[in-house]
C-alpha cells in the first residue's frame, strides 16, 4: 500500500512540474502577437507566476523535508509578482487625476 501511495505522489509531483513548464512556455506565446506591451507583460507574468508556483508545489511533494523553504518561496513569489504588477500598472498610467 505504501508503494502505491509513493508512486501516486511521485506521479502527481511530476504532473505538477510538467504543468508548470507548460505554463512557462505558453506564457511566451502572447509575446508574438500585435497587442500592447502591457498586455504582453500581464499575460507573461501571470503564466510565469502560476507555472513557478506549480513547480514549487511539485517540489514540495517530492522533497517534503524542505517545506519551510518551499513555502517561503511560494509566499514570496506571490507577494513579489503582485507588487511588481501594481508597480508596472502605476508606472504606465498617464499620471492624471482619477478622482
């Protein structure tokens, strides 16, 4: 029974890492389009963040003894990419009063 659970966790781990790599590569497809630079950056940052988080969760299943470091990586990745998105949006705004 333990071997079956171990194989299931291993397959789930590899599946999450494969999904992460797929998200990384599919996030680059909008870069080839003719849309605005901000749209391209937005779609790239979302797919990159989700792909990286998927890979980290896959690693968490693979090496559970490193959970504090991997959870810290997940939290910092989520916070950093959110803040970076707000900074990019603020810097690209026209600077006019929205009130």
